[in-house]
C-alpha cells in the first residue's frame, strides 16, 4: 500500500494555509509547515505528533528556505506536494508606495515562491514525481484599482507557474496555479494587509475603495475549509489542471477579463497586424 503524501506548506499560521494544514494532519498526512514565527504557528496548529514539522522560515532568504526543505526531507524522506501559500496584500498607488514596500511584497509573494521551488525541484526530480501548487489570486488575472503592485506579484506567480509546468513535466512533476477570490480568512485584516503609509490626498477615491475592502472582512463568499479540501483533491489527481479558479467571484471576474481581452484585441487587429513585413 502506497504511503500518504508528504506536504510542504508555506504561510501556515493563518488563512488558507492553516485550514489546509489542519485538514491534512486530521487526515493522517505528514506535513512540514512554515511561518515567519514558529510560536504563532504552533499555537495555531495545536498538533502533537511526529507527522507535523513546524518551521520558522524567512521566505525571502534563500538559505532559510533551503534549510527548511532539507529538514523536511531529512525527517520524512520525501516531499510530494508543495503549496506556496505565503503572501500578503499590498494596497496603494505606485506614487504612494515606497521602494521598500514594493520590494518587500515581491520578496514574499514572488521570490519566496521561487526560492521554495528552486529548493524542492532537485528532490522531486530524484523522486521522479511531485506536485507544486502555487497560490496566486484573482487579482493576478483581473486586478482592482489601488492594487497594482499586489496584482503584479500575483500575475508573476501565474506566469512562472505555467512555464514551470511545461519545464518539469518530463520529470513526472506537476504544477498548478490557484487563483482564489475572496475567502473568509483574515486576509482583509491589518496582519495580512499592507496599505501605503504615504497617502496622497489626490487618491482619496482609491483610499475609500480600500476602506470598503477592509470592511468586507468576515463576509467573503469563500469557505477556507472547502478550499483546503479542493487542494487535497488536486494532489491526488493523476492529471491535475495547471490553472484553477476558486470561488464564484473569481470565476466571474476571470471571464469578464477574458471578454475584455478578446474585445480589445479584435478591435485593434488592423493596427496590430500593421507591423508585419
């Protein structure tokens, strides 16, 4: 009988990551989970057993990530599924956000994901199998006003995943990018959301939209427990999708964006083709 998969989950102390880790442990999987704070991670998961490996990791630090992956492999002997879930929202116009605020968001939302992938691929190639699941956002497909940098980070995750899937399929490794809509987590709260400190009065309209977004906390349509169940189902599929939307709101926004792109490309077809020899 084949043993259950070993999971490596980032951003596991809250939100979708925490829901997934709890569901995995309850189902008997072996799980390595990361957080920037091991104390908060242990307090959130509350699991006592050898199947759980809590890890304090700075995802923007390649050495920290590599050490965590090595510890996981040494403890469990394999890594079957990686979920790059860690990330946070960042709101503000480009004029308002500082260089540090922008770079910090890319360090976690994009380079953290890249660091994990780079570290686990040698293990998965050696195994001849594995599944990398990257959590993007519907904002990576159809971003909203005031969230340009967040949309950019999540768009990057989509782009890198679709090429990754093609690059590693010959090794038996699969890749999926998930674009969730709004889920009833703490994502809209200050501990998961950064807003530009340097507010410019000219952008009052955008500030009001951001305030409305914060006020949505606790009323989002997505159920984190159901999202966790879907991720476990994905990992058991022989041929999982490369792209997956989560939530009715994500589905609606994605198709609206597809319609916009199709209409715009067709409208400017003549100008587009005018550059050909």
